[in-house]
């Protein structure tokens, strides 16, 4: 598919309240429903736990949360790991405001948040021991720009872990491309990278020890949960959007929710965890 014109910052500024009410005030991502997970909130935290476990965090590590949302994963990190510090960056004024608010009880020398583009940061070379990104790199127009910047600011031997959605089916037919395009437009994504492209970009930038884990099976319950929540409101929201009773972005988001289940169920896209070492 071709890239679509979107504004992710505006999307979150307008719709965070919906996420807060209907999904979670602290975690804006899919949940991992591994064996033993019993609740929605547990599944969301489990995603963070899985990513942080893959980082192999050591005492003294300085860690970047690239695309931190409201900082839920950053706060979980400090709550569960000793002698580490974390920097979160986001490109949404509203998410940044909430991340700072939620972190008020923490030592400011251990956690900080900034408004910053993760493809072009203000950090010096080799600033971080570890970098992670949970469902945020999908908002980069070219994911290679993020990987290149992550390589620059990682220390030698530093680790990068990214979990996100990726296109996994090539040569989409007209209907499949329509579904994927409507998904991206609804969720303000310029495109979905293929997992092959992302892996190739990691290699090209110099990363080694690259591992790829398909997490699609454990997010399907999250996918269905959000789909079931909105499907009954589709026609009513369409009418409300035409009457300007709700924001157009709210209706587009609803379509994105419906389409995300379709692209997973039809094998158009999946959910993948990448880890790599500089």
C-alpha cells in the first residue's frame, strides 16, 4: 500500500480520553494473553513485562522508552527493576502532559519525559544502554529512520526491542489493500512496514543477534475485545459523525478498530517482537 497522510499527534490529542475510558489510562497497546493471564489489565502489563524481559536489563542501565505514550511502561520499569533510569519521549502534547503527571511520585533523577521525535532525537551518540518501543514505531513514515537513530544513540553492545504490527502478506489484492488502508487511516498510521523490511533495515544499520518472535496468537484476544466493544456502534457513530455530533477522528478510529481484527484474521498483518544488539 502507499503511505497515507495522517497526523498521529492530533489523533492522540483528540482520542486519548477514549483510550483512557475504554481501554486503559496507562497502557495504549495490545495485551499479551499468555497462559495464566486472567484480566485485560494483566494482559497489558504482560506486554510490557515481555518487552523488558527481552531487553536483559542490568543495574545502572539508562533506558529509552521510544514513543512512551503516557509512560505506563516506563513507570512499570522503575517499579520492578533496581538502579535503572528511564527517559520517555513522545510526539503528543497531551500524552506528554499525562506522562509527567503520572510520574510525579517518582524520583525525577530516575525518570523524565520529553516531547521529541524518535527518528531525530536531541540525544548525544551512545546515550543509552537499552531502547524499547511498544506499538510506536508504526507511526514513523519510514521505519528505517527510527532504526538508524536508535543505532546512533545506543551504546556499543546496547539492545533494542520493538514490538509492533507489521504487514506479513505481500501482493495484496484490491479488497485486502482497501482494508489495510482503512485500518491505517483510522489509527493515523502512515503505513505498516513488512516484517522483512524491518529485519533488513536492522541488518543494514549494523545491528546483530536479531531475533524475531511472532506474537500474533497472544494478541488475538485483545483484538477481539476492542472489536466486540465497537462493532454495535458503527451505524450510530456514522450518523453522529455526519451530523457533527462526534469528531470525525472518533468515527475513523472506530473503523480502524474493526479493520484491525480483519487484517489479523485474514493474515494481512501480524504482531511481531524484534530484538537486536548494536
